[in-house]
C-alpha cells in the first residue's frame, strides 16, 4: 500500500486525492457517497477530489442512461504507467534545458559569490572541516604560511595524513613558507615533499616565528589559530584581499629563495 501511495504521489496527487483514488480502486467503481465512506472522508471533500482526479485523467465518470447519478471508475494501470513515462520525459527535458543554461547560471552565481564574505568557525572539528574545504573546489595550488610545530600540536596525525593524501589524489600542488627549525627540516624532507606535491622554503625562525596558519586558494583565504581552548578559523572570501596576501607571499617566497 505504501508503495502505491508513493507512486501516486509522483503524479502530483495530494493526500486527499490518494485516499479517494485508493478507496475507489478498492471498490472498482462507485458513487460519491460510497467512495467517501470507503476513503473515510466526507462526501463534499470526496467529490471535489474525484473531479480533480478526473481532470488529471486518473478517474473516468460514468452515468447510466436516464439517471443523473454519477459513477466513478479508476483508470487502468497502463494509464498510470503512461503518465509516469510522460513525467519522466518532461523531467529529462527540463534537466537537458538546465544543462544548456549552465553558463548562464554560473555567471549569475559568480556575481553573487564575488561579494566579500567572512565566515567564522570554532573548535578543532570546525577547523578540520574548513581545512578539508580548501580541496573542495580543486584549486590549482594552495599557498601557505605555517610551521611544523603548529601542525604537530594542533592536528591529529591521522587527520593530516588523510588531508595530504586527498590533496595528492586530487593533484593539488602546494607551496609553503615555514620557520627554519630542525623539526621542519626533518618532517618535510625533499623526498617526501616531492611525493606529496609540496614545495617549501624556510625563513630564519628568529625572524619568522609563525604561530598561526594562513592558506590561500582561489579567491579565498583561511586563517587558523590553534591557541588551546580558543581554537578557531576565519575564512575570508574576497578576490582583492587574497590578491594582496598573494603578493606578500610571493615577495617572501622570493626572499626565502635567495
């Protein structure tokens, strides 16, 4: 019974219409008063539902010769199947039209998304979610300011491994600037960096003592603070702000290369 209700719902029948149709189907044919009793509804509600079902081509109205009494008969299964096929073709046509309009929708959404936006996330779970989001749009490259010590203290090794593996799977390269520490040199050796599509440069730790992480990808910048007890992340979506930070990164990158 539930499956039949779901199928009738696909034909845009409301609950009352489904009850009336099933009540009629159970009888085979009948007058309004009897159908209403079988469906558990009042006569007026049932009659209005029968008229709508008739307009939708799911119920036939019959009148005996010389009588004004109307009898209602449900359409056969093949009619219901045919209507479902028509709906399927209609949906496929709409999907095809939407696909053709993709460029139009993309242009509209780009206009909306071009407005600056700032999002705030709290706690380690929120930070992990937003860090995973850096891979969602499959950017060509991620630029980062970070430190080996920050990564070790702020994230579980299993999470970092999952994140790095996914980034490599998506073939997303990254360039990062880190304080030059023994741990950084040990954790991120050349062989590992090459395997994980990572290019790093180091600045003297005395001059570049970095306590947070900043990631830049597309027109988005992610700032992560892992201060114990108040862990949070800020996401800034602004082409001009990110462009400014990219310029700072590239300047420091060139300095670190010398």
